[in-house]
């Protein structure tokens, strides 16, 4: 078996290469960790959406300004309005015209007070009847 002779220049080059490999691994890990975290988040979101779509009630998620970001399958089935049409402020099209102003006023009041609350409003079904 041949034993290589110690060469200080080769040792320095080897150390430099080793450090470069470690740096590359360190730089690579955060990107990979971020991708893994994003994948897990997307799986979790998909699971949550499936759960929300299976509950026997209309469910939605709105931003503080009142615009809607998520409406479950029951909303779509009940109103006949697609998610794309309902997102943002599109959901207002199915609220009874007499109920919309007090609904928006109450929403604004609750948002300002940061308290929980509720209000009822008639919503148009897919057959045009308000309930």
C-alpha cells in the first residue's frame, strides 16, 4: 500500500475545497429547507380546504376590509356563484340589496372594535330566492 507524502500546499487546497463544499452545503440547506417548509404548508392548506369543504355549513374567510379570500363548496352550491366571481367584493352580488348596507356597517364596526359579533343577511340561492 502506498502512503502519500504530506504536502502542505495540497493540504491547504484540500482544506479550501472542503470549506467550499461546506459553504455550498450550508447555502443549499436553507433553500431546501424553505422548499420543504413550503411543500408542507401547501399540503396543510390542501387538507384544511378539504376539511372546510366537507362541513355541512357555508364557510368563508374574509380579510379585515371585508373582501373574501376563501368560500367553501357549500357557498358555491348554495349561491351558484363560482369562487372566482365571489372573491374580493364579488360576494356582495348575492346579498339582498336591503341587507348589504347594514351588513357592511356592522362589519366595519366589528373591525374597528376588534370584538366578535354577528349579523344576519339574506343571501340569494342558486334559484334566485333570497333566504
